[in-house]
């Protein structure tokens, strides 16, 4: 089986496969983005909550610390100590009392780890826990906090200005709340108080989009910071460092304070949220790849179309005499591609091959079981609802057009072309009472027709024969294919299709004999040996044949149309009856009539009958069945079929529409 046979089909397959791959990719991207959005939202909500908690805690602690600082700065002992450049034993005793007081006040404080008082004049630091002997001992605090201790006295402003900063001291990770010292007696009497927060609060610290520290003032406002200390953590352990860790920051926005802030989350913690996403994505991708292959094959098979293949094989003929045939055939094939679903054709070689095999089995296996027959029909996508069958045979005459040259065999592609053409023509001329399939067998083409057993067989055969005449005319006019058609009798049971085939063979032998006889008569060159072999009836038909040929010369299309105008109400008026009346073959009469009047004799008869039916529908109240008999039909079915094909509606609908007007 040829899966695809043109570049366009291959491209369609590639595009379809890319579309299959695009589905999991789009799903994965959307799933990743959704999960990222959910994660970001969760982090943002946590950050906002933490920020608010830290601010609340800082404000609470700052309120108590502020009162403590005010008391310390206004304490006479601290004021006295700040004015001295050196201390006595009594001064150290006062410092000891201050240490105890501060230490006792910090016991109930959940946020403050230590308080340091720096006396600028004496370059002395007093901690709640120990003494620091000079400014150098304070570098563990001041270096990272960013305090310029040497110039701190010049930066004296108001007492209530506090700042919160992260720091890295010799004592480990710390955070400081600082207040600038107030000079009571000039620059020589400056005191700076620093509050060191507990390191456990570092887990709740907020860092900026570049992981630099923030400064939070006493009012809870967040200010930008030029600090370079960065917070980094892993498995719950947090520490500060100056290295770049920007790739581990998740950025959000705090609209209420008009600042950007982030909660630092280690990459290991962050990406564990996407483990499930990755698993789902690859599982879905594997499913799409697995299901995509049969889907692509299906698209490729459905993309192949025998008509497209035949069109690709048609080339402009070099002989100008074939140009008209070339244009007509190409136009007809193109129109087949544009028809609606009622005119669908077999889409691949496999279907055609299966139907040819089914016909082969029917003709060569008369004892085939019904279950096998139904199974083969199912493979061919065929459904037969009735038990009666007949067979129609089509024999193509070589030399009939530019594809079927004289003495040339029909190749596979042209065979498909004929199956497609015959199938679509029969679907156009048959009623819905007949289901059929078309297949090639031994160089000929056969339509196996399923017939409703409740219909009269003589009426069925008459309709089928008339439809076949119209089909032959259509094949000649649309595709320049000349065919000889033979119709078998109606038989009951699929096993009688072999009998139908034998009847077709007998009819075909008679047709071939008549063709050979007519050829000899036409040329008046009877060979003695040929004359000896002819039966007596054929020798006696020679003069008659000459008379028939003379009568054909005298008959015109106007004579035939005039006869139809007078006798179209006769139910027995058919193309066959016309050929007998005027002494012409059916094929010659139809060809001459259509070339002169642009319409076939059968279509002309149907138009006359439909016009008369319309007149009776408008002027009388006769039933449709009675009108059918008055215009030349045995019953209403042929009239309704012809009426719908010509007028696009049924007789009853036509009468109703005209009555409303």
C-alpha cells in the first residue's frame, strides 16, 4: 500500500507531527507558568506577612527601646560619663550598675540581644554584658553596619531616628537598631546607643531584589539601603555573606509601600515545588509521542487522494488535438475534489484493493459463509441492508481519450481514476434506494448494487438502465471515457453475485460480437472466411444495417426532440426506445443529441416531465402519485428524484411554496 505519494502529503505529515509535539510543549509551558505563578504568589503572600510581622515586632521593640534610650541618654550617670575622657574606679562602679540595669531590662525582651553605649570622648564602649576597651573593639559592629564612628558626632540629629540594619560582626550574624547620640555639652559629650537584635530574627529578615539589606525606621517605613551584606541560607541555616546570590532571589512587589522586596529562598527549596510539574510534563510528552505516530500515519493516509495523484500525473499533451480533452478531464477531476461529503471517493489504494479482493471472493468463492462476507464488507467500510443484488459491468474502449491510447494497457493510476470517476457518476445518478461499491476485476469495472427487495424488479431494472445511460453520457462528457455498460438481472443473496457476473459476461460477448459485425458491415469488406464463420442471422442483417446507417444520416436532433415533446408522457419512452424508433445505436443517438442541443436525451425527457408536473402542481389539486402517472412515470419515486435534481426541492414543497405566494 502506498502511504503517501506526493511532496504535499509528506509536508502535511511533518506539519501534523509538529502539531502533535506542540500540544505537550504548550501544556508544559502553561503548567510551568501556572505553577510558577502559584509559587510566586505563595512566596509573595509569605513575604508580605513576614514583612508586616517584622515591622510590627520592630515597632513594638522600638517603642520600648526608645523609652529605654531616652532614659539612658537622660540619665545623669551617662551624661557624667560622656563628659569624661578617662574613668576612675568609681566611674567603673557606676558602669557596673548600668550594666545590671540594662541586663535586667533585656531579660523580658524577646527581640534585643544586647545594648551598647559608646562614649565618643573616652572612646569607650559599655555593653550590657561586658566592657569594650576602645573603638577598635567595636569594628565587629560598626564595619558592617556602615557607621562612620569617627565622624558620628557630626551626624547628630534627633533622638527618635532609629534604623534597623543587618550586620555581620565578630559575634556572628546580627541586626542592629541604632540611634545617633545627642550632645548635651557640645561635640565632646556625644553618646551613641546601639541595640543588637537577636540572631533568631534573621530568618524573618526581608532582603531586596538584589539581596541587599533593607533599613526599617522607627515608624515602620522601609528605606533603600546601600548596604552590601546579603542573606543566604540552606536547610534552615541562615548566614550573611557578600557574594552574589541574585539567582536565588524571588522578586515581588509591595504596592502599599511602593518598594520591591523579596524573601530569600534557597534554590533547593524553591525548585522542589517543580518536581511534580516535571514528572507530569514528561509523562504527557511520552503519551503524545506514542499517540502521535499513529495519528500522523492516519493524517498521511487521509491526505492521500487518488484524484490528487491522477492530477499530478496529467501533463499537457503535445498533440493539439488532445488539448480539449486534457482541459475537460482536468476540470472534471478538479470539480470532484470540490464536491461535498455526498460525493466522497475512496481515499487510498488499500480501500480499493480490499474491495477488488471482496469482488474476487464473491465471484470465485460461491460457498463463502455469511459471517466471512460480513467481515469482508466491514473491512471495506461497506454496509448492505438488503438481500437482493445486481451487477453493472463497465468496459472501457481503448483509444477513447488521451489516457487510453489504442493498444495500450491501463496502468494502476488510470485504473484508480476510472474507479473514482465511475463511483462519483453513479452516486450522482442513483437514488438513495441503492447502495453499491465499485471495483476493478480482470481489466473491467463492476458496480455491485444492493437493491431493496420490496421494490418491483422490473421497475428497478428500468431505473438502473436509465441511470446507466445517463452515467455513460456523463463519463463521456466529463471525462472523455467511452464505456460499454451491461446490467444483470436482480438476484437474491450475495452468493448469486457470481450468477450476475455470468450474465454480464454473456451480455459483453454479445456486445463485442455486434461491434465486430457492425465494423465489417460498415466497411463492406467481408472476408470470405469471416463471412463463412458468421451465423445466418448476421448475414441477413447486412442490408438492414445499411438501411440503418442511411436512416441515421437523415435523422436530426430536432426530429428526436420533437418526438420527445409529443410522447414524453409515455412511461415506455426511454433512450433505448428512441434508438429503436430512429434506427440508431443508443450511444450514437445520445452523442449526436447532446452535441446539437447541449443536453442528453434522458435529461431532456426528465426536464419535459418535470415542467409538466410543475404545471399540474400549480393548476390542479392532483396527488403527486397521480401527477407522476400523468407525466410518464409508473410511480412517484422517479418523479421526486428528477424533480429534486432539477428544481432543488420536492413536488410537495414546490406546491406549498407557490401556494404561500
